[in-house]
C-alpha cells in the first residue's frame, strides 16, 4: 500500500476547539492505514478572525506551529523511509 509507513501531519480550523476532535478521529484512520500520525498539529481557532477578504492571515503562533509540524514531519519521514525500503 502506498500510504504504509508514511508520516501524516494535520492542520485544523474551526471555532473554539479548532477542529481538534476531527484531528483525533483522523489520526485513528491514518493509523489503521499503517501510517504514523505525528504529534504536533497546527490548530486555528476562531478561523473567521484570521481571514480577511478570503485570505488567511496567520499570526506568530500559527507560523511557529507550522514550523514545528514541518520539522517533525521531515524528521519522521526520514526515519520512516527506512521501513519502506527507501523506494517511495
């Protein structure tokens, strides 16, 4: 399966909870696909407050979270590549 042994990261948005419950459910799905959901996520609560004229305007907290997610995703992808035999 092409998804097996690959890391998965999540970005969620919404109201108060910023879609965190949806992420928890999605993590179970990707785990059943034999993927590895990484811990850090980007959560954007009250998304309407950071969108102006249809454009997302990230704050420092969003940028920092995105950097952490991408760093962890890259680190995990390197480790998981060994499990896939380096062919993907």
